[in-house]
């Protein structure tokens, strides 16, 4: 069982935001879905994914970077070649 | 030795940029420091939708070299994982790193312990990961206005070396770091001179109390300073009977203090899971093909055996790759003849004079030091003049001028010892005795200070060029002649 | 030699999010062929949104690997097609830019998430289209719209430039009116790409062959059991009957691990999606965050406003499933389940050459028919096993139920895409 508080915590971790109106619906839906996921408790096996590929590596060679204007073109805000972002302090 | 009641316990997590040509997961050049922001980025390291990582082979080879040099066990299978968290410098909102299957585990590094002698600092693991971008904070420290991001650094390959909590003082932490730096440089996988190429998080506690993580230490000297601050802070809290909180603190380099991170940063839930766009590594067998170069410990032993260096000189000279190479160049033409003087002059005098001027060894031509040592060895100049010659050279270099050769400086400043030119010294001695009859009397009366006084007078007259031993001998003779 | 085709379709089904009025093309196997591209495949210079407001206005500075291959063979990329936002849906109703309608019946959905690509082909606006298939997103709309769609073996087509929803499950694949077209498009897009570390050097050079004499077809009971519309099951059984008439034999079989396939699928895709979609914070592209705010607050504002409800639901589900203490219960268990599903398929494929059944349990839903997320998820039950195992699967039209198309799904051994194409081709040739 997840509670509304759990869902709020998860929304915070995922930075998706949640408002009080949605909280009840999401919580209800999550419980139904998570209950369905519980069927995985019955799965048995060793858990190691089999991989057919190992050591996929490239040589240390320089390839062209993007022109700065292409880097900045899609950024909504920029300043002196930097991309503007929210404050962290 | 049992730990004392208030024993300091330190463990380090050291992040070093690997000196590859291209980034860890894309072909962007790692040589970004002199270029403008966001000029070394591509869809991959900018985290553009749809881009996928391709792993740089050399980064893994470099990390394997480090693992072998630090006596680690390379795991049979290792894997990259995503560490999920939001931060504006993190282009994909996850860092590709290694989590439960790191490249290597275990291992150790030997340092000189505070009690003297060597001590093994055990390592927990070594893993490979990508560097995030770089943030510039606009506004002030108390309240930022916004951030500016430069993704040039995003995707630079890092190795994280995690130690066990085996260090017992901030000083040992510094020694560990210096030794680690030297080792990485000897392996040619790391350039310590690149700004920000090394960053350290430290875990520090006082025995029996909670530990504190100090993040964001970006310089070698900063580690000792930050930890000394923490030791004092924690011991003061204990003395006042307060509890030490288990927490993350940031080191503020400019102020030399640590500051508690905000509570939101304390809650970590990184939701690691295997990076589905990369395949696992099985590279243990590569170890056989890795030939390690001579490492600092071996070189230190060799310097003692081959050049007769003292332990301390050997430690200093081999503590930095460049310095060790420099020394060997200086003495190359005559190892047994030059080494005793060269080791002292480089490890003690040159280092001191460079530090005083905040200069790098790069500027100095080993041939100049060889020339200087030859002059000293031949007795052409005194030690005092030797220091003067060295200072002239360094000052000229500092001004960006071509340095004169030691020979030219000696000639220009007329620093050659007057040894051999006994006439001039004899004359100066006679003059000094004649001018100071009181000293002659005192000498006759057996007052020891009189001889030193006369030596000083002669030195003044010969402008320091007289060899002190020779002068002493000649002066004693002259005094004897006068019946003293 | 560069040429152009003009492309101004009457898009009454809302199949396209962007069209190129004049689309350049060159010479090659697809010279001058108009190809529509799902909007989660990156196209240099053409807005690429994943049908999400969070990518509105985003113009990629690079092409997906498959786009380069298309251009190299002379195809004209004429437009970007509608989809469920980031591929999260089974109806194409979860598009921020309105649903696509089913050309067979505009009151119904075209299926999803590659609904725009399927509708564009079904309506004859383009001859072929690219889609992507994470849990059925090519086969479902192919089935609902009455066209052919192939989900290639995992690793055969580069994902470089496919905007990731669930990396370990999805593949880009072709949609077309005929098996021949689908096969031709597959021939162009398959092959190794060094920019995709999961890509394999398995090019596809194949001309469909209708001879299936002696072919052994496994018929899993789970594909005709509970939850499958009996009318749909009947249509598909008749279709399989046609294959028997062509010389194939059928063998009943069972996939016991199907019982937890859907849970394994949804755990895997939501976990991976929660990480893949974290980068959409508005800093490097997308709607501007309020930079005066602290980063978490600013990101929440952008992401709650610009992601649709289903996307936020899946991000939260995945975040929960990966959060501290739950990894073992969910993601790790889901990977074990995948291994079991692979093992089941391997066991069956030791005896049979292909497995056949319905693509979807029902015909196309009516618009807004499915409002509860879990009941919507259940509709993917027949398509997700192929994604979990990585095996190739094709959907080919095999008749109608209630006047709507029904799709026959053929799944094959890993890397035997050619064989599933041949079986679909044999069926198509027999009925036409
Ligand atoms: Zn790059």
C-alpha cells in the first residue's frame, strides 16, 4: 500500500510536481498497478541478465563537437555562451 | 598501536580526470580549458534526446593501469550504472558511473605515516565515471540569482578512488593524496596541473563519534586545511558535550571553513540501475598486457641506491614525476660526481626558491642546474655565491627573460672564489689584522670570537668569494706568523 | 543528385505533427519514396517533439542513424508523425497535440504509440513510415489500421537518435501497406551502428519468399485465452488456417511466463523511462524554467506543466520502483522474469519455427473508451513478450471483425526477422 504521503515523496524525487487534486487519483491508481506488479514476487530464477555483448568500446579519437550556436539554439536562456539555469544556492 | 581516545579517522574519495584525448562517452576533445563555454559539446555530452554513449577504450585502459599500480583486484565483470539526481550541471539528470560492479576492488597505497616509516592505506574500490558540467553561480554566496552552465567538462572521464578509513590525521590525508597524485602521474594517466583535475570528498570522524562527509575539496592543500578545520570543530563539539551530526558539509575554499549542506541535499535516493545503453566489461585479462612503469616507491629506492640520496631527499625528489626526471637530467653526465651536491641543491635550495617565487619547475633548464653544481663541485664559487647565481637565474626567468648561464653570471658578477689567488686573500688578511689590533690582542688572549670577527672582515674585503675553509686555514697561519 | 518532392496532404486524421512541403531526396533504393517518421526519431533541422509540450520548438542539430540511412538511399522524409507522448500509450490519444484518428473508422483510435505513422500509411498519405516499438507500438497500430508493421530483433536497427523511452525494450521498425514495402524499408534501416553500443552487425538483405511449406508454427494457448476477444481469436485462427493450407503445420504450445510478462514489462519501461525523461528540465531545450527559483522548484514547475498525465504517472511509477528498498522487488525481479520469458521462447523455438497469434486482443478501441490506466496496460499483453525477449515480431492484416481490421502476429527466433517477414508475405500473397 502506498499512501498519499508516499506519492508526494515520489513526485518530489521525480521533480514532476503534484497538486492536491491529483494526489488521491494517483494514489488510488498506483495501488491498483502496484498490486498487479506483485505477481513478480512469484518469479523464480537467478536474476542475471544474459548478455551477448561485452567490451563494446571505441578508440580514443577526437570527433568534431557541435558549433556553439547549435548548442545554444535550443536553450531557452543563455548568457555569454553559457546556458542559463535555475539557482542552486 | 591502539588508537587514542580522540583518534582522528579519515577516509578519502578522490576523483581524478583521466588524461584521454576524447571524452568518456563521445568524441569531444578534453582539451577545453582555454576555449569558450559550450564549445566542446555534442549531442551525447549535452544529453540531447536520442543520443547514446560510446565508451572510450583508453579510459578503461588507464583505469586498469591505476588498478594494477595500486594492487587492486580487477573484477571479472564490471558494469556501468545510472546515478539519478537533478542538478543543472548534469546534462542527462543522471551520471553514468559504476555502482555494484566497479572496475576494481581492494588494493592499497603506502604512505609515510606520522610516526615515520611506511603505512599501507587500504583502498575500497576504483571505478570509472563521467564528470558533470561546470556551474557558475551568479549573485552572492548567501543568495544566488541564477546559475550559468558550461557543459565543456561534462563527460570528461574520471576515476574515483575510494580509500578505507585508514588515515589518522589531516597530514596523512595530504600525504596519501600526494602519493596518489605522484603514482597517477608516473602512470601518465593524469595531469595534476590542469585546473580542477582532482577533487576530493573526505569522511572524517573522531573515534566513537558520527562521521561527517566534507565535499568539494578542489586542491591538494585544501584537504589538509579542510580536515584540520573539521578536527577542531568536532573536538570542540565533543568537549562541550554536544553530539556530532552525521551530515554532509561543503568546504568553502576561500574561507577555509566547512559549512553544513542543506537538508534537501542530505536526502539521497540515487535510484541506481544498470545503464541499458552500454554493455558490461570483461577486461580482467587485459592486466597481463599492462606493463607498469617504475613507480614512486621503486624510484625512491633506486635514487637511494644509485645516487646515494638520503631517504628524505629521495622522497622529495621522487614525490613528483617532473622533479624526479629533472634530477636525473641534471646528474646524467656524471652520476657519482654530481649526485651528492645535486640532490641537496634541488631538493632543498631549488624547491625553496621556486616556492618562494610561486614558480613552476617547467621554466628551469636542467643544464643550468648542472652548470651550477659543476661550479660548486669545482670549488669555483662558494655556497653563498651558488644561491646568488640560482636567484639570478630564477628572477630572470620570472621576468620572462632568457636566463644567463651560471658561468656567465659568475663572470659578470665576479663571483669566482679568490681561491688560488692567494695574493688577494693574503693581502686582505694582512689588512684586516693591521686594521684591527684589538682583535689580534684578543686572539692572543685566547678569545674565540676574535677569529670569527677577522674572518668576517676578510670576507667583506673579498666580497664573499673566499672559500671559508681556505680562509680559516690561511688566517690561522698569518696569526701564527705574528706569534699568536 | 538532390531532388525534391512536394508533400501537402489533407491530414484529416491528425497523423502528422510536422510536414515538409518540399522534401529533398536523392538516389538509391528508396529514391523519391515519401517516408513518414515517428516524432520520437531525431531529425536534423525538423522539429522533434515526441508529441510532448516539453519538446515544443526543439529542433535537433543531428539526425538519428536511421534518418541518415534513409537519406543515403534517396528517401524523402516528408513529415513527423503523431504518437502517444514519448511512446507511452496504446491509442495515440496521449498526444499533447490531439489524438490521431483511425482512417478505417474515425470514431476509433489508430492504436499506439506509432498511431500517426500507421494512419499516414493506412490513409495512403505515404507509402511507408518509421515507428518504434517498445511494447507493441508498431504492431498495435498496424493491427488497428490494417497495415503491416515489423518490430525487428533487438539490436538489428540502431537506436541512436531514437528518443529513449525504454532502452532495453525498444526498436525502430518499418510500417507499410505491404510486406514487400516493410521488408524494403527494413533493408535500409538495419545494420550495425558504432554509436549504439547495443547494435549488432546483422544487416538485412532479404527479398520476401512466400514458400512456407514444412514450416512449423507454434500456437500458444495464452494468445487465445482469457482477455482475447473471441471474434478476434476466430479471425486469427482462420488466418492461421490459411498458413496451414500453404503447407505449414501448427503445434500447440504454452508460454507459462506470460503470466508475469505484463508486470515485467511495465516495471522495466517505467523504471527506464523515469531516468530517460529526467533530462527534460527546460535548461538545454524545452520550455524555460524560472531561473530565479531554486532548481527543484523550477524543474517541478516546468515538468508538471509540460508533461502529460500518463507520462507523469509512468515517471512516478518508475521512480517508486527504483527507489531505495524497492529495486530488488521490482526492477531486478522484472529482469529475472525477462530471462524466464526468453527461456520459454527458446524452449518453444526448439520445436517450432515461428509462433503465431493475434497482435492485439481486440479491434481498435473507440476514442476515450479506455480511461483507466491499468485496463489500458492490459491491452499490451500479446505484444510485450516479443519486446521482453528481444525477438522479431510482425503484424500483418488478416481479416476483419465488426468491420475493423485484425492483425495476425508472427514472432520468430532471435535475428530471424527474415523468416517472420516470409510468413507474413506468404499470408499476404495467399489472401490477395
Ligand atoms: Zn561530446
